């Protein structure tokens, strides 16, 4: 069955009403379809994972390249797709609005806007500028029908400014500016997570689990988190296996790095049954 964009967006909105779900991050059509086959209920793109697949660092891809990637993933799966839309691909609020309109047109069910600048000397937008950009994204979504969720991201912990109070202040401001879901990637402790959840309640919170963690999904749900994403961690895991195998050959002349390789016949059988062409 092929679901319409409207149906996928409605499904995604409903997932945020209660409980906690995992939003894994594929980096191409194959990984998206495999995750769908495992029974996940929604997917999210990863800017880093996709950039690495093209031989580029995270943040180096053009808006057009990212939009084409979003269209490919939306077409490849019946699951809702949440777009990692980086900082909105706009120099100012007007530019963000223009880019968001283009992203909505790809059929995504949600998109996130970061408050990072890409400038190491001043890694975060001032809160007034960041709020204006969020409001512009909200207005662009509303003009297109309003059924795409907007995720507001406070990048403090990723941008070398690990100030929880500032991150919470930013998230609250983004919520007031129209963000439907709030996200502070890099928070890890129970205390940090609980503080963010309480600060923006009743709006849902996304938690990034990008490395091995003592917290289980049940623990995370008990803290009040509505959704969990893994960012580039699955792509990094795949790269880890590739690098170990490649280095074993290049440096030691050994091939035992293939010991955990997925059987080709299993992959062929899965993708044969997965069916649809994008």
C-alpha cells in the first residue's frame, strides 16, 4: 500500500500524542527501506550520514542537494519522514521561509531548524535572530497548510556552549514562536532530560541517542520523552564496519573484517520483497 503525503503527515502527528517512539535515521533509500521493513513507524534524515555518503563533511551540502535527497526518501517509503533541515538554508528569516516552503513541497512530515551559525567564533544565533527564523519557518508551514510539524533545535551542546539554562530558554522561546516539538541534541543525563521535558511541557521532546547509553527506551519514556532519534549513529556504525574491514586489508593483508558482513542473499531477498521503485 502506498500512503499519501497527507496520510503520512497525519500518522506522524498522531505518534506525538502519547508514549515514546524511535525515529531512526537512514542516509539513503536502501537504509530507509530496511528500517521500514523492521517495523519502525517513522524515519528521520541525517545531514551527516547523507553528506558522508557523498564524500562531504556534515553541513557542506547545498540546499538543492538536500531537497533532492528529501524527495527521494519520501518517495521510497510509506513511513513519515522528518527532515534534518540543518539551520534552514537561509541567511535571514526570509531566506529560511523560502527554503522551508521548498522542503514542505518534498512531502516531508516534519522538519527541524537549528540555531547554529556555522561560525566557530559565534556558533549560535542570538536568541532574537533565532526566534525570528523559527517564526518565519512556522509562517511558511502554515501558508502551505500547516500539517508539517516544526522542530526547534537548541544546539548549545553541539556548538561548544553546553549551558543547559540557555538551551532551555531557547527551547521555550522556540515553542512560543511556533515549534511543535523541541530538541536539544547533546543532553544525556536523566537530570538534563527531565529538566528539558518539564520546561517545554506539554509539547513533545526529541532526544538524541547517538552513542551507547545506559538508558533504555523504557527509561527514556519514563522521563517523559516522546521521540528518540539517533542522528548519524547508524551511518557511523556502518562506516565503522567498513573502516575496520578496509584497514585490515590495507594494513595487515587480512580479510577477517568481513566476518560480520550481511549475507548478500539475505539483502537481495529483502530488497526483492521491499518492492517499490522511488
